C-alpha cells in the first residue's frame, strides 16, 4: 500500500478513475433476491451514509510548516482546478438528490482545499445541505494537513490544525461540526479531536493495511477508553463511560470478508460491493437488540461508481429502493446522520448508567478474546450467590462446581478486569480458564465487586477479600478445603488478586462485608497483566482514571501507594504466576517486571511469563501470541495444581 495514502484506500481508486478514462458499462441488474429481515419487537437500526471529500491538491497547514507543497499537491487531481471541483460538487448534489428521494440523510465530511475553493468561489453546497437535514463534518487526512511524521506532533498541534479545518468548513457555510473521520493510528487522536471540539467518530482503519480491526466490528456504539496506539486498538476497543468521544462501529460485517470487501471495487465492482452491504445490513438487523442503540453505515466518495458511466449512481438508487426502503417501511431501519446516532447513544447512556453499551455482544472487543464458554464444558453452575453486603449492596458470585470431586476440593477465585469501573464476573480474559479448572477438580468462584467511580478504592479489594472469607466460612457447604484457596484475574482483576496475595488483615483492606472472623489470605495467585505499581505513570493509570478510582490525581499520594501491590510484598506471600503481553500499551510489561522483582527479592516463589506478540488482554499484536491462549490456560491450571493440590 502506498504509504502516502493513509486514511482512505479509495483515494487511490478515485485518482485512478480521474486519471484514466473510465468507460466500462455494466447493465443495471437487480440485487439478488433474499428475504429481508422482518421487524422484531422494537428493534431499530440507525442507518446512514457518509461521503468523504478527499484532500485533492492540499497543502500542509501553515500551523505546521508554512504551507509547503506536499504529496497531495503533487499527485495531480486538485480542487483548485475548478472543473474538477464543480464536477465533484455536482456528484455530491446528485448523490444527495438520490438519498433525499429515499428520505435519507448524508454525513458529508469535508476538508481543504475543497472548503477553501468553496469559500473563494461562493459555492454554497455545505450550507444548502445542512439546511436540508444532512450533516456537515470533517474528514481529516493527517499527511495532507500535518505533513510527514504527523505522529510525532503534539496533540495541541493536531487540535489546532483540526480546528483550522473546522473553521474553514464553517466559513464555507456549515453551522456545526461534531463528527470527524481520519487521523488513524495517532496515539493522541481522541485528545486532539476533543480539544478541537469534536465529539463523534467512526471508521477506524489501520492505515498501513487499510483494514478495520476485527475488534471494532459491531453495531453498538461505545466511548473508547484511549486512542489507538499505532496498530494496537486495545484501549480504543475498551469502553470508558467517561470517554470524551463516541465511536460508531460500522455494522455487523462478516469478520472474514470485511477487509477484502472494503476494497471490492478492485475485485467485485459496484455490484459485488452493494451485495456485500446488503448482506451486512440484514445481518446487522438480525443482531440488533431492542434495548440498545444499533447503528450501520458506510462511506462513499464523489467520483466513485463509474461502473455505469451514463448513470453512475443508479446502483445506489437501486440499493436504497430495493434494500433500504422496505426496511424503513417495516420499521427496522431509521435514517440518521452520524451525530444523530451519537445523540441516540447519549440518550441511551443517560437511561442506562453503568451498563456496558455492548453488553453480551460477543462480536466486539470488550469480550476479547471471544469468551463464550461452551456450557457443555462446565459442570454444575450456581449463579448470583450473595457473598457479602457492602454499602447496602448484595455482592454476588457465580460458583462453578468441579466436574468430579472426591472429598474437599481446592477453590479458586476469579476476579474480572475493566479498569475497576466496568466488567463483570462472566467476562474478561480469565474466564477462558474456567472450563479447564473445573475439569481438573477445582471449585471456581467468579466474583462481582463494587465498581468505581461510584465506589472508590478500596471498595474493590474489600469485596474480593470478603469473597475469600465467605468461601472459608462456607467451606463445608461447598465441599472445599479452606486451606487451599487460590485466585486469578486479568488487568484490574490482576491488580486485585495481586493485592489480595500480598496483604493480610493488618493492611486494613478487609472492609465490613461479612465473615470478619475468617482470613482473606490465599495460597496461590495468578496475575494476568495487572498494574502493580500505580505510582509510576502509564496509560492504564492516567490521572483521570486515578481520580475516578482512587479519588486523587496524585499518583504519589498515600492512597495510590497503599493500593499498589508492590508496597506490600513480604516473604510470607504465596507463590505467584505472572503473565503479561510484551506489547501491552495499557498496562506495560514493566508493571509485572517490577512485581516479579520485588517478589523474588523477598524470596517469594514467582514466575513471570512474557507473552510474545500480545497486547492487553493477550490480544494478538503483530502475529500469533506465544505461548498460545490454550497453552496459557494449561500453565495457569498447572500452576494451581502445583500449589493447591
Ligand atoms: Zn480520506
Ligand atoms: Zn475516503
């Protein structure tokens, strides 16, 4: 892939179409017959179409380096060429006319020099569109506006150039700009966009491969916890209810075909692409949920669709008539601009505080890796047992009984992650270990705990400790040996089990959830990529998160120090197995190295396994992870076998 073309693979195609004479004619054929989904109780999919206006003939912003010519200036097609400009204005007006005939709405994403030429030539297309109910937004090519090495520029520079672009869109006639596309891979993108006043995005593609990360495929919007860091979308794919930006995934596209079909014009042509869109739209309606905001959108370009040179947009007209109109009529699809999708999501958020917007939707990354446990792999399961009461809240655990037991069995506690603010006992990286552990004769107790920001630390560790005391107090009831209790967890759950491992009652973290006469100590700990020293700076413990969880932005405060497992390490601590992805950007590997060093220095048996090619949650980053996920499960079970059997 040409590295100059960083945001849209389609730029290349448009250039090709403009530079060569495209005159292939394909006779209009009806889209293949399939039965559209029937309306389901209250299920609505918000549907919209975006248009990108590319930076043809752009010069780098004066803010960056004096507006020198860049590769976009040299490539050829240039909106300063009024003929091209007017042709694309006409193309966009034609597309809008078709969409309006189907009562639809566009989200037109503009940038310089299109906006500059519109201002200079008095072209009112953006103002006209906004008046007609379409949305005007920003499409942002980092190379075109920020030059080479844009990743190295500070967020404030990005924000200034984005604001400059927004200002030109407004001068060209739009009153409001909330949505943007582009800027993929910049590690401070969300911060920069938010500083520039933007609120909504979608369409994240890896600019190197021009593919969408599969963890971003889906229909339920969320608020990314962090910008993508390079190709690593781990933080981006995580939901943070206080995130500043709303992300709209594109729809429930086939996870195998999606990347290739995005470039279907190079392969199957317009017909193939719209067939793919139809199948994806139907599939998205089928996976839509009545109690969620569900979205589907795709993006087109002026200058596209020249398969039929006489009527280039007839394919779009047919798609809307044959596929979309019937769905609008039966109530399962509603047209929306991208900001209207975001408004619907915000309203849903207000009505559903504290609920993960993607819920049990396993197509999305909050469940990475796809963590559905096959019920056949489990024995008896008892859900929602109350293990304690704190702040008037009944604390719940699920108990997974061993598949076979003779006599008292060892127990292991599973503690989920989610930044201490989200997640639940049936989710997180560690649930994959449950079937193996129950088949090896363990009783597994998976716990919920009170979440921040409503409940500040130490509520979380108090609940986890209460769960251990509950198991001890009820050992006879559940058939477990109170002297053989272990714990494992990932991310924030890794932090909590590490803290559980290194502290006893003298740490003052027991809380008053119940069973005060019991010990909360455990005999073995598996910490997966958990923070261990919160006094060091890293993305997963940024000041805003510290504030929400620990009630302070001061990482050197006593609270944060006492919350750090490394503070408490002593020679009487139980054996630790620590697993951490080498490419984890949210919680860096150094967090596990620090803990491992402290444990070894205190003569505590400890093993650190660095998982190659793994990001946070062991998500593959740059190749298959090593050890494999299955091998990790075996290591965890072997470790507990060694210390609890
Ligand atoms: Zn673009
Ligand atoms: Zn584009």
